[in-house]
C-alpha cells in the first residue's frame, strides 16, 4: 500500500513545502518506505507486502506515527486528505529531479494541479495477462471506490461542492481515470506504445489509469482512491479492494465475461461519485440509471462477501461500512468540522487529529 500525506504549518494551517527537510531526518530510517511526490508539500509512505490485513494496518499506523513525529521535529504536521484545504498551491513548489523535470516539460500546467494525495493499493498477480483481466472485471466498480474513499471537498480555501475534487483534478490528464477494456496483452502493449508515440505518456510509469499493471513489482495497482482520513478508513479500503480483486480472479477462472459499460456512462458514473460521494446517487452500470450510492455499495459488498470471508475480512468490512454510514465519508467529516464554527482552520485541525491522534494540536483559533 502507498499513502500520501500533506505537510501543513500548524499556525497558518496552509500547506508547507517541507518534504526535502523531512526526508533528511535521520530518525526516519531507510528510505525504501518513504519517498517524495511531485510537490514539496507531499510525502509518500509504502508498506511491505503482506497477506494479512492486520499486518498492513499495523504498518499504516506505524508509518503515520513515524512521519508525524518527523514532521513535528520540523515544526510541521501531516494531514491525510485528497486535496489541500488552505494555501495557494498553484503553481506549487515542485520536487527536483529528472523524472519530475520531464513531466513538467511534457505536461506543463497540468503538473501545477498535482497538489493532491491518493491511496494506492497493490495486489499480487501472476502475470500481465492476469492483471489486465482483473482490470477488465473491476472497471464497472471503480466509481464506487471513488464514493467510498471521497475525502477531498476543499481546494484553495473553498468548498468545491464535490466529495472528491481530486478525482476531477486527475480527469484533466490525457491518460487517466478508468482504463479501457483490454482485449489481450498484445492490445495493451500496442496501445501503450502508440500513447508513448503521441507524447500523451512519457513511459509506462506515467499511465495514470485508476487500475494499471505495476511497472516495478508483480502487482495490479488500484489507484482510484483519495488519501483516507483515518488509518481505519485506509484498512477498510484495502480489504474491499483485495476482495474485489479476488472476486475478479474467480470470475476470470469461471470464464465469466466482464461487464462493458459504455465509456460515456462510466465517465458519468465517475462524475456522480466524485460529486456526491456516499450522500447522493450513483449510476447503476451498465444501465446508467441513478441509484442511491449506499445501495450500490451494499450490492458491491454482497458481491465480494465470499472473498472477504475467505480472507477473514468480512466482519471488519461490515463494521467499517456501518461506521461510514453513521459518520459519513472523509468528505462529510471534513465538512462537519467546518460547520462547527464556519472555520477552515478547524477543518485542518480536525484532519491533523484524525490523521494521527498523537499529533499535538495548536490552540483553537476563530480566525482563518
């Protein structure tokens, strides 16, 4: 699993470009579990592979604690949110290095919109063919993962009206969002080669589809989710994602054809999920008719229940889903923090506390 966090100033509550200084902290230990992102406002952490959700959850909690402590030594705090609440970050302070320089040269102002944080989940696969078949099977479910993980309602000091503004920011990219349906490995290879020829991607690592075969580990990577508000939210998302992939593998083994919703309806389903999250209607694919988002999630969880039970995750997911229905998504909880005093500073303070409760908070302030 990969989680990305923002660095914020605990006084102004705005993003702070402190990634380079934080990464120089010797107490963080070896660098294979922590790294940079496109902007200096972001830090990424990575877990070791595990077959047990409890192990992954322990690593996520430990990573948040470790990075929060390192940030505090720099006078900063970390927050887990898909988008920044306060701070003018366009254009952002970008991370130096040849990879990032190539991206800026090719994509220009698109890179200026990359102050967003995501949660990426890798699930082990045997080969590229298997990864592509999994991608085909789970494409219709991706909008529901957007709704479940929605945690980015604010941008540049304003409420966007969306539950997942990060999803909409990524939709601007030439190769992003839901992947196409792949007929074969040869189809995938040909498509990627042609995309490289057009300049729409630099190489396979810049395929920003929400499901993609990893270029560096033997996994299929599901990268559709906002950075989750709490570690428990992250663990719930991991369990649902693994259950979805396992269910897809069963469908492939049984020869069950994947649903192929029309691209226009899949795109529309993404938009509804990004706008409304769990509080409105999603689209029932492939029909394309509006259905309450919670009913669609219930259907998803029923579909993957055998896989969840097989991995020992069923009760955890049921409890997590019940809590989400009571407390709301990350986006709902961010907005609830704002409503208490109509204060965006309160939103950031709440994010700090929920990201890692051990982070010391500044004194409350009524002003922005």
